[in-house]
C-alpha cells in the first residue's frame, strides 16, 4: 500500500475517532437544550423529537417561576465567588512557602495536604456538620463556604507552578528591597496566571454544581443554591415535565460554559509546560 494511502487512512481513522469522542461529550448538552425547547407532548414522543417544531421559550419562565430562583441564583453566586476569593488568599502564600522556602516539617505538612487531597468530603461531613451546628451558623451561607476556604489541589498545582519560576528572579527582587508580599503580587502571580485561572475554573465548576454539601448543610430555601432549586423542579413540576426540568438545567449550565470559554486557553497553558520567557 502506498504511503499516501496509509496517511489518508490514518487521517480518516483519527477524524472518526475524534468525532466519536466529541459526540459522546456534546450529545448530552444538545439533548438537554433540545428538550428544554420542546412541548410536553414532544418530550413523550417516540421516536424522540430532535428538533422542536416550535421552540417553547416559555419553559424557562416556567422553571424560574417554580420557586425562589433569584434567591437560589444569588446564593450560588455568593457562595462560589466567596470560596474562590478566600481560596486564592490562602493558597497563594501557602504554595509560595512550600515552593520557595525551607522550614522544619515542610515535607510532613505538604504530605498532609496531599492526604487531604485524597479524602472525599463525604467522609468528613458528619463531624464538620456537628462542629458548624455547635457554632450556630447552619441557617446561614457560611457552612457552604468555611469548609472550602482552602484547596489541597490548588496548593499542589500552584506549588508546582511556582517551582518553575527561577529563584534568581526572587533573589533579584529581594536585593531591590521588595517585600515577600510584593514578590508574590509582582512576580509570582503574574507569571502563574494560567495556573490560577485553572484552579479558579475547577473550583467554580465544583462548587457551582455541588449538590451533596448543600443538601446536608441547609434546611431552608433562603440559603440553598441553584442546584437545590433545580432538584426541586422534579418535585414541583412532576417527573414527566422534562421540558421544564431541562430548561432549569440549561440555566444552571450556561454560567459554566461562559466561564470555560474565557478560561480554556489558560487551562491549556497550565498543563503544558512551555518554560519561563
């Protein structure tokens, strides 16, 4: 077989494989959007309806009117933004210390961080809940923020990124009488924007979509996030009203897609080492 034929066959197989993988990931989103615009009858039809005969934008209004969704959305925004901001305040100095300082117990402390990285929150939620209940803050947003004020994954990834920054740059800044805070703000953070954007995106997706923690930490609609509101749609609208349920899910997913569009390039930079220019 000629080399040209082999290259053509290889390119064709690669294209088919990539298209199949893309379809696996994209199909659920397309189905969700299609269902959110269908009528009740179309959601029950067989074979399934792929393209709505007449888009039902009212489904989104029905979903939003099924509960205090403005409250849910406000809570989700406050919780997610608060977590990301506090995590950055905690992670940057911690990662800087682990990457550029030598101190007693450094390896032991970093090992404990890695251990925390491997322990899922479902294992520790009971003692955390009891502790927060003793503090009397269960009826506020704080129980959904305080346990996530730091991220073991974030410290690990940021430390690895900080270690790539030449020590000579830091020493030169110290010779110019720059404080450690100024070094972090003027050198470490600007040169690690890709890693910070990646950590922020992962944290945003994780906490914006979180359902388990709000489920066990909240007991009223006043402090519940959007995920809880979407879950309530099934109880409010009924198990068969998938057009309304899917409309609610579209509302939940859209902010994630918007954030991803702005951060996707930074994610690639964070995981592909290109050297320090």
